[in-house]
C-alpha cells in the first residue's frame, strides 16, 4: 500500500512538473512558406484592370502567450510583386515593387490534445520600397490596414508543431503615375489573402 502511494505520488509530481514546463513556454517562433495572393483586379483604369501578382516567400513570426488561450503574434516578411495593366488588347508590365508589411495580431487559441485551432485580428502597416519601373513610373503610399486570421497548430512533440494559417489583410494604397502631369490612383486594393504552412517551436 505504501509503495503504491509512493508510486502515485511520483507520477502525479512528474505530470505536474511536465505541465508546469509547458505553461512556462511563453514564446513561440514559426518559420512558414507563404503565398501572398492579391485580388484578380486591384483597380480599373480606362476599362483595363491593374493586376498585382502573387508572391511566394519565407516568413518568420514570433508569438508571446499571455495565457494558454491568449497570445500576440508579430509577423515579419517581405514580398516582391509585378504590377500589370491588363485589358482586351493584352497585358502590359508597369513595373514591380517590394512590400514590407509588419503585422501584429491578437489571437485566441483553443488548445486540445495535440491540435490547437486559433483565430486572430490585428493591425498591419505596409512599406512600399524597391520600386522598378517598366512601362510607367509609379510611386506608392505607405498605409495601414486591418488583419484577420484563422489557423491551427498540430503538436509533433512537446516543443515542436506544424502550422497552417490563413490571413486576410485589408489594405489599400494611393499610387501615383508620375509624369509631366502626375495622376493619382486613389485606393488601389492590395487586399491579399496570405496562406502559409510551416513549423514552429515553443520555449
């Protein structure tokens, strides 16, 4: 009887110690491959559509867990996009531009056994840089946007997990077509879906 009680005490202590370690893992880091997919048409100009290409890049994010349910995620990545004018007469490449869109989301996690779905929402601020001109000289206005998010983590060990994540960022930019008389295209829709898969760890 005493031996059984001691064994139960040891098992209980070990479980509590393991749970404590998991709760102490406040930080998470993920490395994902993401596809940034803007809408099929971002702006209509003289009967033609301004189109922004899809970009596939690596992305790094950091998560801090306030509790087992609530967390904040900072997303870091940069993407290059081709901008084209497409109409009945064909497609013309206007140029390309890099986007740097740091995004901070507040998340709610629902941790189950090995599966932890989550939803999130937050703010985004996008910097446009590295503009290359082709058929037109363009400049882009940096702007803030709103981010929404849905995804899940799937644990493969105590510290490592797989991740699938979908975001929708609501973002517009004023684009200036430079020339002797500059023309401002107001409210060009970037509005990408961001679809990512990757691996993460907590510590």
